[in-house]
């Protein structure tokens, strides 16, 4: 049996070295083995898996290209040199197909012009645009959450400045003074059923000054989930934690309650209890720790405004399934004005009361009050009263004795 000339020369020489020895005459299956290995490696490298983001099993590149035969670049608006972080960390071309029913969001390799991954518009549940924290120059992260649990999240970043040159190709004209963020948000809103969510300082604004962008209010707080650090954003339809994989999004209807623990002088922890839509009985609590105490009032006002501290309201939230693009009604005036005591203030007050009690006990404590002390320093009001009465009696006796002595002297 002869080997195919398609083998690399270096590999052929090594195979010849093995197969030219005497044992090959008694074991001819060796040649067939090498040939099978070659065929397997060749076929494997030709069918490199291509991620699909619609919850389906990965398909081979060959099958994917066949499925994309009908796709042409003139069917989509494109944005060049976009930095993707999820599901791949790579610079790719963002392609937004105009067909809202069967079209896709695609990430295209600019060198090969092949689709790296894609997500059908109808499979997108939420799309959120958030400012990237701790950056001197404005940047924005677009976080895309698919429906259900089988899909893959998408995270890409656009610069905050004006559109440069021909980096955006679209059949719709836009203002040349428009920013990348504004153009991309507009394109996505034309294709998505739920409009792009963005943070609103009226919902929440941090009281912690930004070192990188002084004078600008932050709409996030820094927090830890376990040992991983990240950022919490409080939006009109839910709470987001990012930007490490996986992104966490807690829509209001999935939140059972929010509480606080480890309320200290400088930091506190936020605990979010959620339920799974597929199984209302299954719930889990997620703790975000080391949040700056300066933001507790703003966070607690947000929690109370949306009744997230009250587990009894969870059923109503799930039934309501808040419209993420709806107009808010008039909120409770006491909550808007910050009146009333929230859970966080209550916890902080309890901690202060415990500290006050400890201080009072320390002030009243007398190490001899349980031993041979004859009255002073007792922490009990009854003991204090008894000591004063005893002293009064002793005073009367002394007065009587002194009086009798004076009488005797006078006689």
C-alpha cells in the first residue's frame, strides 16, 4: 500500500523510517493506520466548530457557510473595528441585518469575511448600553441577553466619540456629528422588539467621585461577587452586574426580594434573591459585597421605589412582567422624598443601637458589684435604691447617737 503524496515531506520520511523495517511485512495494517490518521486529521481541521448563539448545538464551518449562501453584505448595516469580549475576545466587524424577522446580528472576521458567530434578532430578550467604568475616555458596552438559558451572551464595546470616516456603512443617513453609541443604539432599536436599555441618573447616581472623570456622576457602584470584582448598574427594568463572563441580569419580575447584610461603617453587602421563571419553587440568593457606604441611601431609595425589599410583592412583579419601555406612573411621594425607613437604614439603626447598648453596659460595669462591694457602682436600680436607703438609715443612727451624747455632756 502506498502513501498519498499529499503527506508533508517530513511526515513521509518518518513514516518510511517506521514502515521500512522488517516488522511491516508481518504487520501491513500499520500503513493503513497511518493513512486513516491522516484522513481523520484532515477532516477534523476542515470542520472547525463555529459557535451559534441561538441555543442550537455548534455547527461546522462548512455547514455554516452553506447556510449563509443567501447572506450578502448589502443586506446589513456594518460597523468596523468593534472590540468583542463575549463570547470571543477579538476585534471584528459588527453586522446588523435589516430583516427583523429572520435576520441576525453577526460578528464577521474582517480578514476572511467569514461569520465568527451570530444571534437571531428574535432570540434577543434584552439589550443594554452601559458606560464603561474607570475609563478616562468615554466608552460604552453593549450587553445582549438571549431568551432562555440555552443562548450565548454577547458583549461588545464602542468608542464614545464621533463616527470617523467610513467606519459605519449604512443605507440610512445619520448626522456626521453623531456618536458611535448614538448610531448603534438607533440601528438596534429598529431591529429589536424591546428597545435598548440605558441607565438613568434619576433612577440611580453614585455619590462616590470618579477619579478618571471628575465632575461626572457615575451610574454604577463597585462590588464583589465572591472573589471577582465588577460593577452594579440599577436600571428602570432590573439590575445588571458586569462585565466578566457570565453577565448577570436581574429583571424585576425575577427578583423575590433584596436585603442587606454586614452593614459596617464603610461598606455593606447587597443580597438579591431570585426565582427561576421555569420553576417558581427554585430560588437562590446572590451576595454582592464591599459596596461603598456612601451609596447605601441611593440604592435603598431605588429598592423601595420598585418595592424590591418586599418579598410579598414578588408575585405581583412576576404577574405584571414590567414593560421595559413603558412610562412610569406616579410613585409614592414618601418614597420619592426619601421619607420612611428602608431596610438598609433599619439595619444601620439596629447596629447603632447595639453599639449604644454595649457602651452603656461598659459605663455601668463595676467589677466588684458581684462581690464584696458595699454599694457604690451597682448597675441595678434596685441595688442603687437599697444602698441609698441603707446610707440614710446609718445617717439617722449616727444622728441619734450624737444627740444622746450631747445630752449626757450637757447634764
